[in-house]
C-alpha cells in the first residue's frame, strides 16, 4: 500500500476497529449475549478456515460427527478429516488462552487443536510445539503497546506466518483471533494455569472463554474465496475489506442474541415458585446445544422433567430440535440451529489452488523479499494511521 491507497486502507481499518468495538460493547453489556454470539461465530469461522485450505466442509457436516449415526440421515456426510479439523478448531477458538500473558501455553494449545492439517498432511511431528513456540516468541516482538486489537492481531499473525515458514495458516488465523481477544480483555487472566472446559458436544456447546470479535476466515470468504496473506499489501486490503463486511452484518446478529435472552429471561416470570423453566432457559444461554440428559445434570432435575422443560421452551420458539430423530435428541438455540442445519456452503478452493488458498502466494518464493514486503505494508499502514491520528487531533483541538 502506498500513497492514497495506504490512507484509504488505514481509514478502512479504523472503521473496522469501530465496528468491532461496538460488537464488543454489546457483549460486555450482556455477557450471555456475547457467549451466544461467539458460540455461533466459532462454528462458522472454523468451517470457513478449514474450507480455505481446500477441504470440503459445511456447518451441517458437524452435527452428525457429534450426534452419531442417524442425525439428519447424514452420518457419513462430507469429508471426515475436514469435519474433525473444524471441531478441533471450534474448541481452540472458544478457549484460546492468552497469547500475550501465557504465550507458550497458548501456542501449544492452538497447534494441538488447529494444527491437525499440518500434522496430517505436511509432516509436522504431532506434539512437538518447540518450533511453533520459538516462531511465536519472535512474532510477539512485532506487537506494539498502543496497537488497537485488530491491528495487533494483524501484526502478530503476519509475523508468525513469516517466522514459522507458513507451516499452518489455520493456526495463524486462530492466533489472530487469540491476540485480538487478549487485547480486548479488560482484566488479564490468573497467573496460574487456565482450566479449559470440555463440553460433551465436542465444541458445539459450553461457554466461550474468549473476547475476540474479528473472524478472518469468514472475512476472506465473503462473496468469494481470497487467499490468507496478512503479510502482503493485497492480503491486508482483502482482509480489512472482508472484516468490514462481516462485522457490519454481525451487529444485527448479536442483536438477535440479545432479543432471545430477553424472551428467555421472561419465560419463567409469573409461574409458580417451583417452576424451573427460567433455569432451563439460562442453561441454554450458557451452553446453547444440549441433550435432555445434559440439561437434567446442569439444573438438577429428572430426565423426564428436563424433557418437559425443553418441550415448553420449544413451544415458545426458544429452542429447536436439531437431530430430527426420536432418540438421543439434541436441542439448540435458534441461531446455532440455523447454522448447523444450513445447506453445505460452496466448496472451498480445489486441490489445484490449495497452495494459494492456504496463504502460499506463488510469487512469494524469496523469504527476504517477503519480509521486506510485509515491513513495507505495515510501515505504510502505520504512516497512514499516524496521519489520521494527527487529523483527528487537530479536529479535536479546534
């Protein structure tokens, strides 16, 4: 980016930061709304990230892998490797850790959860996190104290991709979200080890322990698939434009989550004192995808009582049954149900274009040239942001 183009890119980035800050504010005002929204977005982002690697997968392919045979009549649907990769990535995105306060633990977790593609197909030794940890330590040096969340994520993910030799773009994108979320977290996590909750739905349920807002793979899948290349000027432009489009749409979606919560909290009002309907609704606010048995365990009722409460919530339009069978059924809040029941998204880039889709631009074969291009791109962006800050400062003083 140079001249006017870099200035336009900086203004686009500022707009994206503002949109993201609005969504962040909605989530902070009502953490349950943030949890519901991020639960949906983690599913969509994981599927999009796997698809960017040339794997055929959709949100609808995930439920049969969790629910077992007979779910929707599609137990063998889709690419099984892609489905497992997406489920692992969902869990990584829902609890990525703090890459700034605990870098080694975080990168090890992301590699284990999101690194399945490199382990299976690129010969990376499973469980060997030393290379990734060293590359991430170098990448953290790119972080600047005053960077806003998305710019910080751009810097670190681009630097990590360069220092790791572009070994795993899925990890790079997960790291982008982890860094952005860490920058948004109002208070740092505890100094000790973080206990990550594993939910019985393999990532489709359970609370989200993350504060990210921006979703890079979805941003690169708006309208058409574009390569993940945050270290190049063209890649930065594509990513920022895509983030603007996605975040603009998601402001409305988090509003839907808030409306669901309003109705869920009101459903138990006016009932007799022993009614557990409100407790059941709150359980789905925390874990938006449950069986009747899981609900019974969460709120301390009998399995039959849990089924009756679920039926009442279904009647009020607060839940949907998503397995479409008579036994071992699973229910979900409507937003997540829509994602899990959607038609398969269009295939990702084919095998012939996997290298480009995975963030390996064919022209970028000289590592030194790549480093210089990344440095120029971020230098231009810094200069344009500096000019924007100066302009805003002058306006404020006048």
